[in-house]
């Protein structure tokens, strides 16, 4: 029985229980993620991090949440009150609904009913996740616009441009996965990686997605929508109390969501590491959720590592990298994958496929070498002073006497 057929037999109360489990899972992941980020970044900076509230400081995130709830809730006088209140709700709710199509376990028994830890299995499940992530950005844009302040507005505008740029690259990186799996269903994509993970087979797609998901979640070094050094706090500058907490929750749940999607599409989903497939039957199949959470933790450590290592990019560098590097490379990679897939399906000999791949690699190396040489020539030309003259006239001070210069200064 396929996953979609198995999920189709779930009664309503089982769906409600699974929805509650997903919600609790996301909230707990957020609390642990905030604690882990503060502890790991502290270790990177030779500090201790939170270690007072609870064992190892594990309850620090919960204490911070209670503190935010007890703070005074302010709404600026110039704000659009309705949109100002709705914006954080949009950001928070859309993050949770993307988990509806993410398979978290294989076949398990829940209160004596055979099911899978997945709410539903849509034929276009991946597109559903991308759509939910896109709608979530409206919360950031509306928050910046409705605040009635300049800095939040600039943060909202940056966020909209950021989403347009990096969601295009993210969507293109998934095309190769659809071509190889022959489906957009998340469960079928997981099943197609039974022998080889797509992170290995489609490594360039995996790299493009990993970069794009950092830009999608407004995380350092792509946190231009917040940019506290430039925009005070960006889109959430005017927010406080529970509304700010909702934005904080949305950011971390969104990180867990894109990490879960990356796990599903590129790391075999809930399946165990190669050679450890026998563990998938432990605890009646529930042990597969341990592998799923471990892979999400790997991606979250990647987010923390980037935040503790790289400085924030300039806005022009950020947009240039998205439009001039990620998107062209994604389009070229899609053409290569499509060609290789057609050649393999038509029974082309392995030697021809290897020769075609080697030719493409050599062509890419040649283009990159020519590009780097042209860049070095341009830098050398600028260093030698081969720059255009100024567009405004500069007086020749050598023809003035000392007394004339003093008179002009006076």
C-alpha cells in the first residue's frame, strides 16, 4: 500500500492527533534551536552562553518567551492597526502549514492504527511547501509597510526583493529532483532515494538549495531584511511583546521547515544512513523519526555556523549573487541533467555519457578561467590608474600665486 493510500484511510481524530504532534514538534524544535544557537555561537566566540535557567540552560528559551509575553504591547500611532496585528499571524501560521506534506516517519502504529507521520500526501507536495513559504513573506512585507516608519518599510522592501531573487533559484534547484524522481510528491521522492541520496547524485542542486534556503529565511549572512546595523531592526523594529515573539517563532519554524524539505528532497528523508537500515524497524518504525530529526539538526548547525562565521553581505552583492550566479548556474545545470536523463533513458552507452559529462566540466572550467582572467585584467587596469577623468572641471592650482590662493580662500 502506497503512502497516499495509507493516509487516505486515516480517521479524523488521527489527523487531529498528528496535527497536534506536528505543532508540538515545531514549538519544541524552536525552543531547542534558540538554546543551541546561543550555546554554539558562544563556544565559537569562546564564551559559555546561557547556563543558569534549567540544566545546561535548557529552559532559557522558555523563560525568554514568558518575558516577552509579559512585556507591554505597543502599537505606533502612525501604524495601520489591522495590518500591523495580522502581519505576525501570517508569518507564524504559514510556517506550520508547510509541514502537512513532510513525511517524518515511515509506516508506524499510532493508537493501534497503521499510518505514517504525515498529514497528507499531495501529488504536488513540494510546490505546496514553496507556496506556503512564499505567502509567509507577505507577513514581513506587510509588517514593514504597516508600521508607519522608514526603517521597517526599507526592511519589508528588501525582503520582497530577496524572496523574488532567491525563491527563483530555490525553485530551479528542485527541477533536477523532479526530473530524477519523476514526481513532485514528497513521499515518492523519499522512496526514489532508497539506493542513492540526491545530495550525492544531484550535488550542484543540493548546494544551490542550501544557499537559497539561507536567503529564504532571512538568516545571516543574508539577513538584509533585519540588518540591525543599518535598519535598527528592520521590519520588526516597531513590534514588541507577543507580536515580536510570533516573528521570532516564525523565523525558527521556517528554518526547521526548509531544513525538513532539504532532508526530504536530498538526504533520503526519514531513512537511516547507508548501512544502518536495520534501525528503521526499531520502536515499531518510530526510530525513523530520530534519523529525520538528526538530519534537521545537521542543517540547523549549518545555519549557526554561517551566522558565527560570515559577515553580512552588502545589498548589491546579495542581489548580484542571486541573479548573476545562482540563477544562471541553475538553468545550466537543469539543461545538463535533462540531457543526461534523456541519454540514459534511451540506452546511450556509458562511455558517451561520461564523455559528455567530462566535456561539460571542461567547458565550465574554461569559462570560469576566462572570467577570472578578465576580472584580474580589470583590477590591474584600475590599479594602474586607467580610470575615466572626472565629469566636473578641476582648476589647475599650479598657475595661481600664493597671494591669489589666499584671496580665493578668504
